[in-house]
C-alpha cells in the first residue's frame, strides 16, 4: 500500500466517524480545505461519490459503508500497535461518547465527573440517546464507544460485560388503599395499573407471567418515560411495576410505598457493551472500569436499602394455586371427542403392548 493510500483511509475513517467534514478536520487537526481536497482524491482513486449532501449534513454511499466496515478493525489495530499505551488520564485530551438512559446517567455521571475533575481534567463525556434495539448499530457505526443493553444476541464484533440484574417492585402512594402490610395477588390483579412503555406497547413481562397463571390485569394508563410515572403514582390510585433502581429517590425518601411483586418476574441482565475494534484501547478500558465500578457499587448499596423498606407481596402458595386452577380449567375445557380420542389411543397402545408380549411368550 502506498503511503498516501493509508492517509486517505485515515481521513475517510474520520469523516465516517464524525459524520461531517468540519468535525473530521478538528479530529485530525487539519484544515477543512485539506480534508475536502483529500475527499476529492478519494473519489477519484476509488471511483465513487462516497458522500452525498443531506440537508446540512452528509450521508455515506453504499460503497462508503461497505468500505468502512472492512477498514475499521485494521485501522484500530494499527493505532494500538503504533501507540499501545498512549493513555494517561492526567494528561489525556479525549472525548468519549456513551449511549445511556437517564437512569444510567443518574448513577454514573456524578461520580465519574468527580474522578475527571481530580484525575483527568482533559476528558470529556458526552451522552447520546440509547435505543435498546439499536445498540449494536450504534457501536458498529462508531456513534458511541460504550452502550448499555439487555440484548444478549451473539455478535462476533460486539463485546459485553454484565453489570446488573434489575429488581422489579410494585410502587404506589403511601396512603393507597393497598398500602397495607402485605399485598395479595388478588389485590394486585384487581388494581388499576400504570405501565411505563418506551415502545408504546401496552403489555410487558408482568402480563406474560399473569397470562401463564390464567390472570389478566388492567393497564389503565401508560407513559413512555419513568420520569413521568412518579408524579402520577403520588396523585392517583394507580400502581406500577418498575425496576426499583429507576425510582430509587422516591422509594428511599418515602414518597412511594414499595412492595415485592406478587408474581416472579425474571429480569433481563443489563450489560455494558463496546466494539471489538477497541478491545485494546487503553483509554476506553480506563473509562469502562470506572463505569462498571460505579454501577456495581450503587447496585450493592441500593439492594441493601431496598431490603429494609420493601414490603411482602410474593406468596408461592397463591401462585401455585392459580397455576393449578389454570391447568384444571384447561382440562375441563378439553372437548369431549378429544378426551375420548385420547382414551381410545391409550387403549390401543396398551393392546399393542399386550399383543407384543403374547408373541414374545409364544
């Protein structure tokens, strides 16, 4: 490869990463005209437009996207090979982008800022929106260095480290009619529920578990952010199933009463994720270590405090009773001709076994 070809690839990578020629120039410490001239040489050498105008921004062509997917890994490995330990928090000047929800920001940003002010004054941390279903795409397109996701789908280029298992609880105002010593499953099902649904779907994990017991709740209202849930719960007779961590302030301040869920809801593990091209990135390793540490410390403290104020609701015997009743109902509603067919099938199988034994004896 000729030297200028590698230079063009590095400039191309910067334009793809930043999504704009001006920002790419800043990233590379080059002038904007110099980057524009390099882009013209790329178009001539690679015989493709590479980028087209889209409003005030630019969009890569299919050729550009395909090329970038092939060179990202090798370029990252070259950078690490040339400068494998070039990260000192005290002197580094670098911007990290993290795709995170409001709850993650509330846990991590405060303690992370303290570390930066004391140990890494040149580090910038920028939050970008985190859409759970687009986690892999965010990393592959280099829109962020770290993301958080419940997704566990295998991917050859995405790395993940488990950080927490959310605890689901039932929340309501302290003087709610159900805010007694213990809430029963019958009370839970009969109540009016508030559902937090980012997608707008009005069913969630709770509904699936109830359906398995032959039960159904009423979702009387839904919102698309947990931020909006607390005020509604404080001012109404609604109850809400939610991860305790996202409503921590309201729970520990006593603004909301908290109960165990009367049914077992399996939580989806949350992981911090990054692209494999940055496996050896010392700066990202430093940041990731801090993020994981802060989350695990916060979760440990949260679980300890939650155990002191969470009231009883789950009853294994009640759940078993509803499950047994559901199985009985399914049996009762089996059509008579199917039952008869099953009985005849059993007789036929038994007769066949007896005939076989007779032949063996004979």
